[in-house]
């Protein structure tokens, strides 16, 4: 049973991350090869059968999405009073 909080949405962001300072040529290579794998029909079907949707994007778009999600989750944590003690 799922609980609902009006005005909030939970979305899982899955990405491939590299260490800070990784050369741009390596990031580009990893991105290109990951996209090539993700567009394969069998990969798309596997994700779909698990209820997931492959959206894809650039490394910069992933960074923006992760930062935005962190902001939303930070607000949720404050709003519902979650504490780490």
C-alpha cells in the first residue's frame, strides 16, 4: 500500500556517474556507448517490463535533474519533519 503526500511526486533517477576530474573525452565515450546500449529493443523491453521508462539525456541534463531532485527531497524532508537522530 502506498502512502500519498499531496503535492509530492517520487521519481527514481538512475544514471552513470564518474569521479570528478574525469576527462571530457572519457565522459563522451561512456555516454555514447551507454546510449547505444539503451536504444536496443531488448534493453527497452527489459526496462518496460520492470515498469521503468528510459528517458536518456546528456550528462549536463542528468546533473540538472539530480540537483532538482535533491532540492525537492530536501523540501520534503523539512516539510514532514524527518530527522536523522
